[in-house]
C-alpha cells in the first residue's frame, strides 16, 4: 500500500461510509464565452474560434464576407488543410435547413445565443440538493430546467 498504514485504514473507511462527510470537488473553471466576439485576423484565430463555436451549446452569429448574417447552432465542422477546404455546418435559428459554410467565407463570429448548459454542472446540482435537504424536504428530486 502506498504510504497508508493499516492503523489509518479503519478511520478512512468510516469517513468514506459517511456520505455527509464527503467533499465535493469543484470542476474545471469554464470561461464565460456568451457574448464573446473573437478576433479573426489570423487563420489560427479563426480555426480556434470555430472549434470553440462547435463546442458551444448556444447559437452563434456568423457574418460572411459578403455581409450576410446567419444566426444558428454549429453542429459539425470539417477541417481541411486550408480555410477553403474547411467548413462548419450550421442549423439556422429560424429554419430546418442545414448550411455548410467554408471557413474562408467567414468575416466575423459572435457568440450571440444563451449557453443552454451554463450553470448546469454537477456542483450546481449538488448545491440544490443540499439546499433542499437543509430545508427539510423529503424524497428530493431535482428536475432539469426547461430549455424553452
């Protein structure tokens, strides 16, 4: 055993068996990207911003170099050797149509929609659980917030 004496083991097992004594470890800190408008001056910045958009759980607004704007959810990306060969796929906010947009067509990007998963971490769930338990509630069931 690595550094644990057999005399310490009963105390460790007792602490582990007591659920109220367990510690909740905070998750990784997430940066706030809702409302962010990244600088897209260099190809590397564009690629990084589009990777972030792919992992974002809200809508983004894409401004094409021709001036047209598309607001929607980035659900896929396909990276190639060049910006012309790389595309993102977007579901526009107001239609069922799916668009493919080459990275080379993108002039600006804004994280305009609400991040639907923000604040819905395990830690937030545990905080709500303990708040309800401290209030004396029984048969505690936490239900997800509506996405609408």
